[in-house]
C-alpha cells in the first residue's frame, strides 16, 4: 500500500500512510548533507501542517546512529537506553526507529524514521515494511538522491 500511495499520490501522502500504522507522533525522511541532517519530508500527527523540521547537526540527532552503522537503530525509551547516554536529544526524543535509505550504489543517503517525545513500543513497527519503504523511496527519485556527504 505504501508503494501504491507513493506512486499515485506522492511522498507526503505515503508518509501519512506510514505514520497512520503506528502510535508514534512523527515520521520523516532526512538526508545527510555536510554534517547536517536535513528534513526532506515530515509528518506530525499533532500538527498536520508541519511538512519539515529544522536542519540540525547530524550528531545531535538519533540519525547519527543509523549513519554510523549503516543499519537500523531502535530505542523504545532513550532515558533507559545506555546507547543514548550523553546524546543531545535524549531528554527530548524518547522513542526512535530509523532505517537507512541507500542509493543504488549502496551509499547512505539518509534515514526514514519514526520518533516521538514519549516512550513507544517498537514492536508495533513493521521493520520489514520500513526497509521496503526505504528501498522504494530510494528508487522513486522523489527524495533527491544521490546521497550528500554526511
């Protein structure tokens, strides 16, 4: 359904669809660009008019964990997760699930992620769906591939 929505209605409706599958407040696509995480598209359950977020240094976002491992990063409650100890967003973003978006050469473009300001159960997320969605996003050309330097 994600791919069908992406093809027929575009990027934002496809993200609205993904966001609707969870109780997470946010879903977004972020690209890595010159040490920053840049919002490509963003959906906020509580503010449907919000279409993106401010750019931030990548190391001050949980996307840095995806960048550093080229793999998924999931935390249900950052305050209880020793991996996030000392992270700039630990007191702000409690739950995060980020999936890498790679270009056709396997170069990391950015992330597709769900996140929230309160703890969430990552078990409700379908990680295989998110991986397929990230792959489809990379193939779509709608997010401005190729990747920029991280």
